[in-house]
C-alpha cells in the first residue's frame, strides 16, 4: 500500500535525501559516543539519539518510497524507544526498574 499516488516533487526528494544523510551522519556520531562515552548517562543519551534517528530515517524512507509499512515500523520503534528510555533512566536513577 502506498502513501500517495502522485509522484514526489523534486524539491521534496532533495529534502528527503538531505534529511537521510544528516540523520545517518548523526547516528554514526552517536554510535561513537556510545562506544567511547565517559559515563553511563552519556551512553544512554546517545542510544536515545540513535533510536530517534532510526525513527526519522524510517519516516524519510517511507516518504521516499511511498510505502506505508515504514510508517508503522517507525511508530513501533518510537514506542519501544520511549519505553526503553524510561526503563534505563529509572534504573540509572533508582537502581531498579520495578519496585
């Protein structure tokens, strides 16, 4: 199932391409921070950035390919990222996820 039946305008295709390159670059930089982060909260924030960028990349790819499946994938990834961020933040601050 496609998102739109019309073709994507050329300026939107360029914006999507630039967005994909920027989101991919930021994801790589955040990956470096996950590997070399000095503290655990730095690594957690970098993982959250990676999760957010993966959602953005899935949405931009859905716009590029006009496939609605990637919108559903991005929504599920956003929900999983939110829940995991809350769980890790609770573990870092209180030392336990479920009391």
